[in-house]
């Protein structure tokens, strides 16, 4: 069922980045549960983990990558809007360690997804 033989190193780094941000979102979801924000974090975390599973079983990898690009962009934009543009925090002073690790990971994941998309299109 798992089909990892065709995964390049680029895929594995993207999987690791998705795993890191997914676990962070699940942690935050449990921390904020049962609020709406907690539920949204849990759903986002499950989305990242679900995408990893789809890639590992080779289920429409190209589509998963394509959908992953706007998914990560939306995560980053919503984080900024809810916390800083419309929220009480000051950017960048109030980013915090978890936020910093998560956003660096997501920017890396976004870059990796764009690179993987280019690789997949050139095949």
C-alpha cells in the first residue's frame, strides 16, 4: 500500500516539513479545544497529515502538491490576519517561538511544493 520507492529527497523534506507543521497545528488544536480556533487548528493539522498519507500511498501526488500550494498560502495569510492585522498582537514582536517555527516551516514547505510541482510538470 505504501509506495515510497518513487519519492525523491525533495519529497522527503516536504513530508518532514508537512509533519512538523501538522504536529504543531494538532498541538495548538488540543490546547485551544473546544473553541472554534482549536477545532480549526485540529482540522488544519489533520489536513497536513492527510496529505502526507496521500503522498505516501501515491494517491494523486500531483494533485496533492497542487492543492497543497494554496492550502499553505491560506494558512500563512490567515495566521497573519487573525493574529496581527485584525488581532491584538504586534508583528514581529509577538510572533512567539511556536509561531516562528511553524511559519518558517510553512514557507519552506511552500517552496518545496512549488519545486515539486515544477518537477512533476516536467515529467
